[in-house]
C-alpha cells in the first residue's frame, strides 16, 4: 500500500522501468520487472552452485 501511496507501484525497484501489466496481473506483489527478476534468479542459482 505504501508503494501505491508513494506513486511507486508498478515500477521496478531495481531499474525503475514500468513493470508490465501482464506481470502485475499475474503477480500483483511484483517489485521487479521481468528482466531484473530473471537476472536475480540467475545470480541466486549461481550462488547456490558455488
């Protein structure tokens, strides 16, 4: 709710790009755009392998 009040809802916390409507419909709590989320998941996977 704070993100909505601040006018930040729907924008990526990492890069500031607008999060796609389809992503928000599928996951309203998304805070990262699909590109940043994909990158985050790849980093997590690499960390788990080390």
